[in-house]
C-alpha cells in the first residue's frame, strides 16, 4: 500500500495501473470463485464475463462486469451503484456511518463519493476518462475494451465482495435489504 501511495504522490499513474493490474491478474480465479459462491443466481452471467476476460474479449467482459456490479450493489444496499441523487451517489444514503470504526468508514468511502466511473458523461466529456459506466454501457465510449479496464471492473466486484463480507461481520453496517 505504501508503494502505491508513493507512486500516486509521484503522479506515476501508469506504474500504479501496472502494480494493481498484476495484483488483480493474479487473483482473477479467487475473485471469480468467490463471486460464483456468493451469487449463484448470477453465476451464468459472471462465467460469461470471466470467460470473455480470459479470452481477451474485454469489449464484452467490461460491460458485463459493470452491469453485475450494479445488480450486486442493489442486492446489498437496495440502491443502484451508479445512481445519483442531487449529484451525490445514492449509495451514500444507504450506508449508516454514524457508529462505524474509522477503518470501516474508510472502506465505505468510495460508496459515499462520486467517482469518475459513475460521473455524468456530460461532465467528463472534455476529460481524459476512458472508464465511465454510462459511456461504456450506453455506447458512447468505443475504446474501453482493454485488459486494464476489465481488471478495474473485476476489482470493483472484489471491492463489493469485501464490503458484503464486512457487512456480515457488522449487522448494522448497511441499511439495505
């Protein structure tokens, strides 16, 4: 983590991408098996997505992973992952951070802030953001089919698994269904 923090401080974002890609590339099988186990009703879709990823068909895997992340989040919190209310992620309202320990609050912070992945495409048109759910799923982006974007999508699913497991440990963590 410290190495990544140093790379971010140095603005060596390509190096950060490389480090994180290696990390998630080495964990694809573990993540896929955890997802199949946790969400057996999604297994047929997740297997198609991971199969596409394994074949290098990232133009197929990326949208499938992003769509499944949305559904998984809805199952966990009762709100869609990319939905916003008054410019704030709807997930922020679904998380009760009142009595959380600092670590858990930090872990949940990505669900409380608006990330480029969920930003309105109008607001990011002039920025160099190639990984935006709306632009990908609605056909506005055409250059998203890369291994790194597929790995980013897998990391998002892994993050949601981590949050789900954390929620099981603390029954009051999430206000969702």
